[in-house]
C-alpha cells in the first residue's frame, strides 16, 4: 500500500465517521422537532380550550349583565363609556353607537358622580327628557388593585313617581267626593228655592220693567251654579256604563247638534265612517265628544275648522277631533285633564276630567297632540265592538 492509498483510506474512514455523526444528529433533530411539534399542538389545543372557556365565560357574563333589569353604564379612567347594558338603553333611549367611546359628561350633560345628597337624581335621555333614577357607583380595579374605571347601576323611578302621584290624585278625589256630597246637599236645596222665587218674580214683573232683566240674570246664575254642582257630582260618582255596539258617526252627529257656534264662522266636518262601531255607552260617549268639541270651538277666535275623523285597527278605533284654534303649551297640555284646571273665564275645569274618566271606564284612552298657534288634535281611543 502506497502512502497515497493509506491517506485515501483515512479520508474515507473520516468521511464515514462524519456521515454517521451527521445521521445521528439529524435523527436527534428530527426527534426534537417531532417532540416540539407535539408540544406546539398540545399548546394549541390548550389555548383553543382556554379561548373556548373564555368565550363561554364572556358570553355568560355578558348575558348576565344584559339580563339585569337595572341599568348599567361603565366608564374608563378617562370618563369614556366602555359598556352599557340593554336596560340602560331601554330606559334612556340610546343605542350602542350613541354611547360607546363617548365621554359620559358629553352624553348626559352632567358628571358621572353626583353629590351624595339623599333623594332622586336624573340622567338625560336621548329625547332630552330628564329621567329620575336611583343610582349607585362602584370602582373597577384589576388584580393588582389598579383603578380601571367605574360602573354605575341605576333604577328608573318614573313609574314609581307616577304611581305616587296617582295615589295623591286618588286621595284628592276622595276628599272631593266627600266635599261634593256635602256641597250638593247644602247648595241644591236653597238653590231650588232661589230659582223658584225668581221664576215667580219673572212671572209677576212685566218684561218692559227693567227689574225683569235682573230677575233673568238671577235665574241664569242659578242654572249655571246647578250645572257646576251636577258636573262635580258626575266627576265624583263611579261611572256606570250600558255598553252596546255603537256607530261612532252617530254619536259624533248627536254631539254636534248641541254645538252653538254663535257669531263664529267655524266649519264642522264629520268624516267618521258609519261602519265603525265601538263597544260603548252612547249617552256617556256623546258627553265625551261634546266636551271635546266645545273646547275645540272655544279655542277658535273667529273663523276656523273642526274636523272629526276615525281610524281603526284590529282592536281599537281612534276618533280624532282636530281644530285650527290657538293650541296649547306643553304645560297646558299636561294639565287639561286635571280637575278644576281651566283656561276659560266661565269654565269649571271638570269637562275634560269627566271625559277622561268616562273613556278610561270604557277601557280606552285619550291622547292630545298640540302646539301653540297650530291647533290641537284630541284622539279618543276605544275598543271595537267586534
């Protein structure tokens, strides 16, 4: 063997040894890669499971928050709204796009925190109406107790306040009822005597005598006072109804026959379809329409129009009386059904109050749409005869 052959044999042995080492290293790397791949897959499965659990937890917490009947509004440390639940949107009339990301003070026109004064606070609804609420504020912090923001929970007190007002109204009506019975007894007896003696005087005094006119004023005054007493008694008595299918057009026509326009040029239009029938007491319903029609005519200064129309759905018929009169302010509209409230010099303030009581006894309602100087539309909603 020559030196050259000996060196070649050494090179081949070294190469074989290197290849063996490379093969072993490759095998080791493949095993490590396989184990790494299995670990990554295991971590992916764990991550997917944790994400699934997190999604379920988030969905559960969101459902829990959305199912709460109290309103909830959360803000971050800068005062921007980060979350509000369905109840908050329903109470205040806002949607997600109206609130999320906006500054609380900008949306509601007040600071998040109110002075700790006992009583009702308010949050401004989307319509601009202040909503009375009972609110509580709590901080939001992470596990390291770092302040992330605050959450406000609140209850809408509108219904409770309305119920309290209704209870006060019931108490007032009870007192009025007791007073009305006493007034009717104490006034009607002497009133009848005054009217009887005045009638005798009117008979005995010639019409050409100036005193005859004074006697007529006494008789007119007694009739006016008797009318007030009758309205007061009507308002305080329970409403007794004799219900039957009643064409709305006939009742409106009957009410129109009692309207005295005097010197006014008012066009009265009855556009109610005769086929529309309500389940009602015709006499009581005529009184309702007459009271509303009288108010419509009196709201017109000299000339104008009063239009009566009707719409119907499957359950109710709505008879609307529209006029071109002076209209009402929002404050007047809110008080027109209160007993003894009137804007007329000779009004008793009981006509519309009695009308509302009669309509509610029928299971209906009265709605008013009006603006100052643009007339009014009073809608009487009653159940269909069908």
